[in-house]
């Protein structure tokens, strides 16, 4: 009896050890997914979530949901937009995306075990979540696409676990519902099921069920196109997938779709390969190391630091945190024209454009002062026109953005501000009501609702009042040449300091010191008590080359700037015969000056 009891205890321990051995790779896989995704999303995902949250505006209204109910896949996008509206929190955005990865992993784990994948099981179930991870870190990705993959994997899983002929056909017959919920994602399912049937089914069901699936898909497509939704064929085929060009979706999306289609083949082949436990453990270890190494290498290789910086700056623009933008660009300079445009905008808003223009990196000259008004730059170009007082043009661009891109937080906010400034309170009220039906922007809307029909309160507001005072006294047509528009503004409103400093900055980038001097004479009348730093530098440079004392309109160049210029010239003369060290020495003493830009840029 004792011997038998000892054997039972030993067997129990062996069984427990086997169960633990089975669970260990799964636990390590989960740790691997969690570690990688948490590290990336939370520490590097700030710009990602900011960009995705501002692509759309989720509105709690019947009208908003109705437009999604009227097309297959609409509810999937609606659900994604609902989740995305809270992406202003990096922690929340990280948790949502990580949850999607874990769900994909668990669904493939369950499916894999049902199909008895065998020795390469861990490799097969780790590939989908890591492919999805690389999809998620793309800026064009939307969370509804992750939901689409999860539902697609779940539908296939239920198809696999459903037993009984009637139940299986009932599951397949629910395809129209699945098509309505997920749109074009559903069209991948028939391919997965056909491959699964060919590989795993026996007898007549190997052919009968795929035929039934093909017929169901075809009939559903025709009914949706011709009877229920009247959607064009290309719309049913494409929506809600992210198409970067006509009939072309990003490569990783296609790879994940192809992997899901061939997943039954992979599990079947893996199940045929019988290996000893020690070899299986080695394969699992190799899988973990390889996937982790590939992930780290790809993240390091493909991470765009400047793009992440740009979105971080953009987030500060939306918050109107101008000091943060200035500080970021001067400590971690952007090499992107949009990033440098935001820096110059921030300087203008702080009244420092002609004092600190060359403190930050400037690679694009006047092109980083004013962006084109084309579709690619539309949402960013608005801020320049709003800043200098061309409120009607800022309104036009914001409205054009709304028409082309739909409701977005920033275009609606700009429309509210410009309508209030222009006194169109009824129209402003309509836009305010839109934001009041959102979660994150309701407080902002409540604040601006107080300005309705209250022009005195608007004039007293630091931002709106300052914009009203910047508006030209007479109307004029916007010209294609931006410097011409500035001249028209200054002609209609000579006291517009922001427009004036944008003109000076443009002249400094063009190295036109003579015209800068002509403008300096007007500064006293505009209320300037001191000449901004870079304008002083341009004055001294003009005097050095032309040997004349210009009329500065009762203003003087500061002694500090004269001393700095003297040191700059001395350093130049001391090193002018050695071109190899000249720029290095001049950079040390004058990198943040107009003189250095004039000489070396």
C-alpha cells in the first residue's frame, strides 16, 4: 500500500510538473509582449496617441452614430473612435493597445491548442501579436483596425470549436452579421475557412463547407451592394481598412492577413513534426530570443525621432504652451520644416521672433516662417494666419480642413474662435454645441460659450482681444505671395507688431539688411522702446559693410550688441586665413546670431 501511495504521489508531481512546463512558455510569451509593448507605448507613444486622437472627433449624438450604422464596418470604426477619444492620456492609450495585443495572443493560443499545433506552437502564436504591434506603432493605424483583427480571429476560433454539422453551418450562416460589423475585414474570413477545411476536414465536408462559405459570401456581397446599403463595390472591398493609395494597404496589414489565412497550414505542419521535450524547450527559447531581438532591432531602426519630436511640439501647440516649444527646439532641435515652423510661431506668440530667431536651428529659411496652403500643410498653416491677424483666412483654412478631413478638435476650435472674433455668434454657437457633445472638449466649449453675444468680454480676453486688435482696418484679397500679404496688413494696420516681425524675420532669412534698416525707422512709432537683438545685429552688419550711420528713428543699438559684434569681427580676423578652423571658431562665439547665419548659411 505504501509503495502504491508513493507511486501515486510521484505521478501527481510529474503531472503537475508537466502542467507547469506547458504554462511556462505561455507566461514567458505574455511577459515578452507586455514588456515590449509597455516600454514602447508608454515611453515613446506620446506623439502616436496625440496624432491619432486628433484625427477625428467623437460626438455623443444620434446623427454621429447614424452615419456609421448605414455602412458595413461602420460600427467597427465607431467603436474605434469611441476608444480613441481618450487618447489624450498616454497611459490609457498604452493600456488599450496592449489589451488588443493580449487578446490576439489569447485567441490564437486557444485556436492553436484546438488545432494541436505541436512543437512550434509558441512560435505560431507569437507571430500575430508582434505583427499587430508593428502595425500599431504606425501613425496611420487606427484602433478599429486592431479590433477588426481580433474579431476576425475570434470568428475563426468559434468556427473551429463549433461541433456538430448544424452548429457549424449556423456559424457560417452568421457571416452576413459579421460582414456588417467588420466590413472588409470579413472578406478575409472565407479564405481562412477554406484553407482550414481543406487541411483539417474529412469526407464531403472538406468541399461542402467551403462551397457554402463562398456562396454565402457572394450572396451577402450582392445584397449589401444592391439592396441593403447601396454601397459601391470598391467601398465594400476597402472600408474600413487604411488605404494609402487606391487599392493598396500598408504591407504589414497584408502580411498579417496572409498569416491568418495560412495559419491552419502552419498548425497542421507543426503538428506533424514530433520532437522530444528537450528540443521543444530549445525551440521555445530560440523563439523568445529571436522575436525579442528582431523587435528591438526593428524598433531602433525604424523609430523616427524627429517625427516623434514634431508630434510632441504639435501637442504643445494645441495646448498653446509656447515656452515648451521654444525650450524643446533649442535643446533638441527639429530637422523638419514643420517643427521649425512651430518654433518660429511660438517665438511670434511670445513676442520673441526677432530676439531669438537664430537661437534655434533654421535650415529652411523663410519657408519655415510660412507654410504653403495646400492639403498637406493645411492644418498647420492655419496658425500663422491666425497669429498675424488674418482671421478670415484662418477661418477659411479651418473650414476647408473640416470639409476635407471631417470634424477634428483643432479645426472646430479654430472655427469657434474666428467666428467669435468676427461677431458671428449664431454660427459659433453651432460649433460650440458640437464640442459640448464630446467628452474631452466639453469644458473648453463651456468656456467659449460665455463669449456668445458678449463683444466686450471677447475684447477683454487676452487671446481673442489681441487678435481683434491685429485685424486689418480695411479688407483686401489674399495674395499668393506671403510677403505681399504682410505688406497689405501693415498698410491697413501699421501697429501690428507680429506681422511686422514676421516681415523682418523674412528679410533676415533673405539677408536683406538694407530693407531691414528701412523698416527700423518705423519702430518708434509702433511702440518699440528697444531694438530687438537680431535687428541690431543686422544694423551693425550693414554699417560694417557700407561704412555709414543709418537713421534708426530715435532708437539706438545696445552697447552689449556692439561689444558682441566687436568680438565676432576680432575672432573672424584672427582665423580668416585658416578655413578649416574658421567656421568652428565663429560657431563658438556667434552660433546664435544673425551674423553667423549671414556668413555660413
